[in-house]
C-alpha cells in the first residue's frame, strides 16, 4: 500500500491512497483524515485503507484522480520527532575526516543518532531556501522508516512490528555551520534545517524481498543538475539496521506514533557507486589529490533523489532546487 498527503489548506493535508505505478490517487479522509491520524489508529484503519488501495488498483475506486507527485506534501508534513541515525560507517569515517574530528571508539558498536527538525518536513518538490551559499548547503540522501508507538526498552528482535511505512529523505545540512556548533559539545541545531520526505510512503510489503533484516536492499539514486551523482546500495553496508536503531533510541524513552527514523546518508566503500552527499565526495577528492574541487550547493542547483524497483519508482522523487532566501 502506498500513501501520500495532498494539500487541503491545512498544515497536515489530506490522506490519499496512491496506486503502485504512482499514476492515480484517491482521497482516504473518510477512513483517516491525515497520515498521523491513520498511524494513531493503525489497527483499525489498515484494513479499510488496503481495501481502498485494492479498489484503486482495479480501477473501481470512486473519485480516483491522476496523481501528480509534484503536488504532494511530505507524507508527514510535521511529525513529533525526526531521529536520524548514521548507520553507514563509511560515511561517518569520511565526514569526520573532512572536519578533522576523531573517530569515536564505539563507532562499530553503538549507533550515532541526533534529533532533527520534524516541524516542518518540506514538500518533496519545494525549494531549499537559505540565506547564503557560504553556509555550505549540502543534501543527504537517506532511507527512513515511519514508526507506530514504540515502547521503551524495545529490543531489536521485536522492532519490525513497529515499522509502519518507509520513505526517502533529503536531510539538508549546512556544513559550514556544523563545526562551531559541535565544538560547543551540545550537538546540531542551526546547521540542521528542515528536510524533505519523498512524495509517497509505502508499507514494507511493497518492497517484497528487498525489505529484509531491517534494511532496504536497493540502490538509492541521487542526481545533481541532471547528472547521476551516486547510486550506492542501501542494504549491504548499513552497519546498523533499522531494528538496531529502534532498539538504541528506545533504550530510555518510548517513541511516539509517527516518529520518523532515518538511516543516515547511504554510503558504499565502492567509489564507483558515487556518493549521497557532497561532503563525502569532497573528502574523497581531498584524500586522492589533496585538493577539494566540488563546491557545496549553489543557488539554482537541482537535487533529485529516487529509488527504483523493477524499473519503477517506489516512492516518487524528491526533486528540489536551491534558492536564496528572500529578505
């Protein structure tokens, strides 16, 4: 089942069911007004939503309309929490080298996470607006899960039952603001502005065998200005699975329904697969030649993030242009 949120004049939009080929949609507000409403009542509404999805696939859903992913909001336009991991150790190593930071001794045993901006999540086709290119604007292409209510103390063996949906994320980072925040010893804030989620979120069964062991075993494709920037595999080198991440973040607190949990930037050691952020590519240039050649994002640049299965887009595309913030 595929779900999307379309504008209706409210901050949280209207829940829609979307066809598997992303061509048609039908309003689902008679079942649940918003995606968060659906997640809050998942045991009651999942079956009616799936029945509506079946009708849509068979062409028998009353009121079905063409789906234009560029009209979509993020599936959750605002969420109670965005917890972002850093499950790809290769990325952690490269980015920390880039800013001259030591690698933590627990890198391979204890997941890194931070709590990001979840109010709002930008629409997947909305501009990325910031004051200055000097802030070091960067994209980060990620996979996310959207969770049901997770009890405190949940173990990874039981974590799969709380994964309701999957989507993609562009986790925007202002790289040049990161060092002076971290040197204070208190974490990210101004360097981590609003991110975007993919137009569509899907139930795990939509991925078939590509969703296993708490990982998505498909390439994540990022393009910059129409040229492929990277297509690393999201599964094999995800050192900490989503199940590991859930166990880690639920150690000392329950997780609210609708929590978005990110994988961190997808990264492979195989350099032929490219990168999922500019910081990683810049560090590789520095290691290879001693000189960084790739700039951070400039106004007018376009970033596109997508994942395909059997040649079809699963989640639709995050497709954003960088613009100067007015004023």
